[in-house]
C-alpha cells in the first residue's frame, strides 16, 4: 500500500507528476480533500483555508485564524489519509508530517525560478512578468514561513526528502516512473513496525486535535504518546480540573481505560510577601 508525499511548489509541475504517479500506480491523489476536511473541522469556508495556506489571507483573516488549530487539523487529516494507504499526498506539509514513517516516499519536485515564472505567465494568460515573479515569490515565502513556524524546518532542505526531482531536466513521465520505482524498493515496503508507527502518529494526532476542539482543553498543552490502542498523557497542567478534563477528552477518542494519565500539576514555587504599611 504505497504512500507517496510530494511537495507543492508553484510552477514545478508537481501536480502533473502526482497525477501521473497516481494513474500509473493505481493510487488516489489527495489535496483538495484535505482542505475541505480541515475547513469543515474549523467551521470556515474552504476558500479561507486556501487563502491562509497560500499566503493570500487579508490582515483580519490572518489575525483571527487559529494557526495552531489549522496545523493540528491538517496534521490529523494527512495522517488519516496516509493510514488508508495507496495514496499520493501533495503539499500540506505531508513530507514533514510523515517523515518518521519508514515506508513513506517523500519527494520534492522542483524547477528553475525562470521556468516556474513562465509557467505562471501561461497559466494566468498574462505577459506581465513582474506580476508572475511576485506570485511565485509570494507562494514560496508562504510555504517557507509555514514550514518553519509549524515544524521548525527550512523548506527546500534536501535532507527532508528521499528524492529531489528537477523537472527542467526530467520529464513528468520519467519523474513518475522514478518515484514508483523507488516506492517499489525493499526499504519502502510496509512492515508491521512501519504500520504501527503510522497508526501511533495518527492516533496521537487525533487525540491532540480533540483536545484543541474541546472548550475545556483548548489551551491544554501536553505530550501525547500512542501505546498500542491507547495513549500516554504527560507534561504539566495548571490544576486538577485540567488534568481530569484532558484524560476525559482523550478517552472519548481512545476509549475508557486506554489513557495513562501522567500529567503533573504545576508547582507553586514562589511565595509573595507583603510589607506592612
């Protein structure tokens, strides 16, 4: 059940490569489905999710959109789709979200800046090169900022990928065949261990998203580790109520008795004294 994660770089022909990989390998391509499901979870229009992702959101939209919620729901959706298998995931930080899963093939599809600008000019049906260049730079900056803010990585770092393809020199067909050949190699075959890693990440992400979606735990920041069908909660919370609520919400995802609560209460270490007046 191949899982292939591709970058989404404007004008790189990544969309064409993804579609060709899917057609030749009998795989599904997921991109708009992620946007629609994240929008539904956030109770906002898909168009807003698209603008935020592409760096086109206005000032008010940027200030009022919960970026942590956006990141958590995106991660949950990516892991959910990957766990289903037989899929090509394009963009949305999938190459980073799935970096710990051995059987996932992570690919960056790129191209020279000039070629990407020409592609945008053709796509926009314009001869305004300055406008096309600005559009490519805006898209690149938005992707780089989001990857750095969310995952603390440098977008484009070749060590984030198993394969980097330059479509200036490699055709879409050759790129697709190269990706499928790599996915068929022994090191990218599913194993019980790699499936367990993916299932654990997906379960932890689901619990994390549930905590964020619940009013009583919206601001609770704890570590979540999957252990089989259950999870372990660890970290520090403000009071006993927050500790209890975190376990309760996690239990709605994994079931009663499947949450090991190792949360500690915040210690009061500083005493204040008041001088008599």
